[in-house]
């Protein structure tokens, strides 16, 4: 009995030793990557984390300069827009001054024309007439004789058709008249005009007093 037990124990030892030997051999000959499988996630994470850092460090200066230039251009455009004056808003003083100057020149030219038409050569000269036959002075407004009186007055004073006629009356004889007129809306600037009829030649202004 003791021999059989000894043989059994020897067999167990041999089997156990063989199993241990096989495990040791397997550990020795296994690749190192298989031993590090449990740490696969950490290298991957480290790689993912490191790669963006490299890219950011490499591209950061270029991106910053691009943003700075873009901001600078935007600020320059805003500054230029603020500096440029708007011509559509408000009144341009230069244009207003030019308009006033033109208006003054036109008024002066008009006055010169009026003065020229009232110069002495117009006096003592008949203006002509469309009337024939024996002349009779008329003081009826709108008649041919009345209108010819007004024409002679305008030529002598330089006033236009809008002048104010205060009176046209007998001037001391059947062929003489006297009139009082003034520029339109200027009653204080009155002219006293004396007229005399010349047969076949029309009314003639003999004097103008202001």
C-alpha cells in the first residue's frame, strides 16, 4: 500500500511540475505587446491628446496674426468712414455762398438794365404810336393811348410791367400828362413822370423825378 501511495504522489508532483513548467515557458515566449494589452487605452489617449497640442502650437501664431490684420483693416475702414464728411446731410456753406453771389450778380445786372433804360437819351424822344388822325388824350385804363403812356413811362424809369401806377392825369394842357408810379411792392420809391404828345410820333417823356 505504501508503494502505491508513493507512486501516486510522485505522479502528482510530476504533473504539477509539468504544468508549472508549461506556464513559465508560455510566459517567457509570449510577445511583449500581449503583456501590455491592458494599457492599450492609455497610449492612445496620450497620442490623441498630444497631437492637437502640436497642431495648436504650430498654427497659433499664424492665426493670431491673421486675426490681428483683419481687425486692423476693419478699424481702418471705420476710421475712414468717420473722417469722410457727408455731403448729403446739412447745408454746404460754399454752395450757399455761390448761390447768394449769383443772385446778387443777377440783381445788379437787372438794376443796370433798368438804369440804362432810364438814361437821358430816352427823354425827349417820342416812342412812336399806332394812332392816326387827330389825337385826343385818353385816361381810360386799357385804351390805346393809356397803354402808350405806360410804355413811355416804363422806358423812361426802367420799371417793368408790374409797376404800381398811382395816377396818370392832365399835365397842364390837352396834349400833356403827368404820372406817379413806383416799383412793385415798393411804394416809397415813387417816380413823377411828365409826358407830352408829339403829332404822328407818340408820347415823349420830358422829365423824370424820383
